[in-house]
C-alpha cells in the first residue's frame, strides 16, 4: 500500500457479511467515498445473502475458500465483522493470509487490540472500532482506538472510512466498553423506548398508524432539537415540563419506576457483557497461533 492511497483506491475486504458489515458498506457506497468494485465481502456460508449483496451494491462477495484467500491477500484494509464467538476460528483461518502492509480494522465488541495481536501473530496495525447500525444511513456513531503500529496515513484512512457513515470519536481503548453501552447498543434502547411509546398509545386508544407516526416524529424532533438548538437535554426537558402540568406527572411516574437508573444499568450491563465476550475469546495454546504467546 502506498502512503498516498485514498479510500476510493483502497481494496477493502470485509470478513463476515452480516448486519454490521452491510451497514458500513451501504454507507460507504451511498456516500460514494468507496468504490464498490474495490469492496470484497466474505462469509462462512449463505450463498443467497452473498448474491443479494452483489446485486444490491455491485461489490464482490464470496464464501469460496480460494476466492476468499485471493480477496484477503490483495486487500489493503481488512475489516473483521464476525461475532466474538467466531473470532478464534476465523483468526486461525486468516492468520496465514494477512501481512504487515495491511491495515486491520475490527468492529468486534470486547476484543482488545492486545488479544487481536496475540491471536494473529502478524505485526500489522490494528484499529479497534465500535460502530452502530445507524451507519447504514450515514448517521452512525463510531468509537475508535489505534494500536501503536497505526501510522498517520492509516489513522486518516480509518477515520475517513467511518466518517463516511457518521461521526467518529477517538477514545482511549479502556473506554470502548462503556462507549459500547452508550452508542453501540444505544440504538436498541431508543427502538425499545419507541416500541413502548407506540404500545402505550395504542393501549390508550390511538390507532397503530397514528401511534407510530406520532412516536417517530416525537423522537426525530427531540433529537433534532438537541442537535440544532445545542441546548442541554435537561434544559429542553424543563421547557416541556410546565409546573404541576401533564409532563411533570409523567416524569414523576418515570422517576417512580427508576427510569434513569434503568438506563444506567442498561449501559453498564452492555459494557460488562462486551468486556466478558472479549475475555471469553480464547487464545489457544495448542494451535500454532497461540504457541509463542
Ligand atoms: N449489530 C450491531 O449493532 C453491532 C455489531 N458490532 C459487532 O459486529 C460484529 C458482527 O455483528 P453482526 O453484524 O451483528 O453479526 P451477524 O451475525 O449479522 O454477522 C456476522 C457474520 O460473520 C460471518 N462469519 C463468522 N465467521 C466467519 C469467518 N470465519 N469467515 C467469514 N465470515 C464469518 C457469519 O456467517 C455472519 O454472517 C460483532 O462482533 C459485533 O460485536 C459492533 C457494533 C454494533
Ligand atoms: O449486541 C452486541 O453484542 C453488539 C455490540 C453493540 C451492538 N451490538
């Protein structure tokens, strides 16, 4: 890889063609920062999924071992997008095909840079990220940390890649788990809240269609208010909450049911589980990969 390579020139191989890989790829292609002909997606199986990805995005996709090997050897950037439980076997398979000139980007929850280095035993630079699924529409929020081997060119490439699909927050690696609790899992809390609001509206007598539309516009409007007015959410909440009015009654109900504590628990449980999943990834001592560890 030359020092001046741009994202549109780089050959990017995604190992694992699931939801997160597709979210990133879709964003990269829609924003036209990456060339679909330079994007290679690979999966363990599922020809239908790969055929869909080829026809939807005009990229290369395969689960054939020889083709996967060719993709990997040619790639400038390799993005690891498998579940934590599949990391050990995937890394054993990948290790002989990777080389030091490539940039490795991981989106795997909980997998530390140090463990990825021990598993791979190839001295390539590693960028550990925690994106979220809103990358699909260019509104992702990605946390990012770099191994000491990542030079400025690769840092810029990784930042550019994830900025194409949303915002990038560079952060110390030991904060990536709590970031997972806030923004990696975060979209799920918002969807869960929306589900609950729709359900309550229907229970109260609204049609499903009205409950959905009102909920969507309320969440969209509130998020835009925070962004556009730059006011603190607490201040914006205060403006909705007339003294002794309807909202005060609802906020008091949320407090009685420990809303703030529930959200904090959600964040900390996500962070703890991410850490645990990372710790559960074994570095086998019997495999060649683990021998010199
Ligand atoms: N879904 C999300 O919101 C987020 C997920 N992540 C991380 O992204 C990673 C992937 O998550 P999802 O996309 O949700 O999972 P997924 O289950 O949708 O996709 C994973 C894919 O990897 C494939 N795979 C497994 N081993 C492989 C191998 N050796 N070679 C090639 N392909 C292989 C599987 O067949 C599957 O298609 C996880 O590590 C997760 O922690 C990170 C941020 C957000
Ligand atoms: O649930 C998970 O494990 C991944 C990490 C953050 C979002 N999805």
